[in-house]
């Protein structure tokens, strides 16, 4: 598991919007960037800067994925037939920690990664501890007995902060879920606009 090197909400302040749509986000109070010079007027970004920011935003959204791993998603997405940007979104949403997050078992992608890596999630009856594990459509995902009683899990499942998207079937009584289909960009309930086509342009320079 990769340790997160920076405070997660710094990303919100850097890009000037709430990436996860959480009430805790500091941009709800301070829309300018972090640090001593954060209130200076923002410079107009170059094409490269716009592409880089789009990449940082999507990487950060899924729990600050490492650059090496994120680039692998791009390579795999480009290898497949169809739109590369859409393929990337599909691969990211099929991560086990992403499905756990979408099922509302936890409040954040960071908590989802921790829940998986600590061995609290089963796929088709087998414990999986790799957050990047690629879930297949109709795979049965279930929390362990210990995880089902965690306050974090119980609070998240009852929270009205966000809804379970239609491509995930979640049962909060059994704490189980299934990925019904691989989503397209328009299906994913991002709180902030994501632009995978800019990421494709960044990597294909």
C-alpha cells in the first residue's frame, strides 16, 4: 500500500474546487490555493498546465494513485478498443477500493483503500487486500463480520451525503455489493468535472 504523502484536502485548494464534494473541504471557506502565496491572482495555465492539473485531479480523486500505477491505467486503456479516456475511467472505477467507496461502505476513497488493505473486504468469498484489484462485472463483494460492525461503515452507509450510482448494486443490510456494469464517464458521480481526454493528450505528447 502506498502511503499518502500530503494532506488530501490540499488538492481541493490547489485546483480551487471540492474534488470529493465533502462538506469538510477547505474550499468551502477558502477558495484560494494553499500556502503563503495562495491568495495571489492565479496565472493562466498553459495547455500543458491544464493537462497536468486534469491528471492530478483524477489521480488524487482515487486516493492519490502513484504516477507509475496511473500511467499503467493509461497504457492499458490505450491498448483497448474504443475511447481511451472512457476506458481509463472504466478501469479506475473497477478498482476494488473504488467499488467499496461507490457502495457507500466508507465515506472517502482513502478510507476504502484502508479497509481493503487491512483485509476487511471479500470478493467472491475470498479475502482481497489489494486496493487496485480489478473487479469483474457481477463479482460478489462483501465486508467481513468485523467490518460490518465498524462505526465508520455504519455511519457511511446511512449518510445522505451521496448516493450509490446505478452501476453498483449495494445491500447495506448484508453489507454486500456487485458491480453491475463498467461505467462510462457520464455515469460516474464525480463532484468535480473530470477531463480524461486532457490526460490522454498529456500522455500522448
